[in-house]
């Protein structure tokens, strides 16, 4: 991180049919760190997973209620996550069961990245592009 790159303060959120299973997968396959999980048994009301380079995601189990304020359908999430080691992370993710969508490749904007799907169907793009400096 340098003086012109902003610190991450956006925490995407997603829902899961099997939230405990998805947490285990995200930790094993991608290297997220389980920060906190609230809920009893297999139920997850709120979980935070931190990304080692900053930021993270929040997730919870699917709620079958008409007035669910979140209203997210499992498997419809997508995110781009910065990594310094896309080739190694791709191999780790696939070995842990991620489904390749686009294999590791160099882009015309200077990133090396890939896309995989997790067991719930969410799309995860990982790459070296850190974003354009703000301001």
C-alpha cells in the first residue's frame, strides 16, 4: 500500500445455502481468514472473513423470510480480489474444489488474473491489478 492507493473500506456481502461450508471453502481455497462468526450450529447470522491484503467479505446463511432486508440469492455474488500470487492461488483454489471459469492470464491493462466459481456458484476474480490511484 502506498500514499496514493486508498485503504479498502468496501465489504461485499453474500448469502449461502451452506454458510459454514462456504466459510471453510473460502479459508481453504483462497486464504481468507475467519475473523468472526455469529450463529448457532450450522446457522450463520453474520460472519466476517478478512483478506490478508486488506478488506474482506461478510456473509450469512440464506433466510427464507418474506421481509429479508438483504434479499440476496446464494450463488449470485461476484468480487475482484487483489493478490500478489495469482498462479499459486489459482492452483490452490482448483485443488480445493473451485470451478475454473477463466484460467490465469495477463490482461491488456497490466494485471495477471483468473476467475473461479465457489461451491455456491459465486464468481471470484483474483488478480494483481490494485486499482487506479484516487485523486
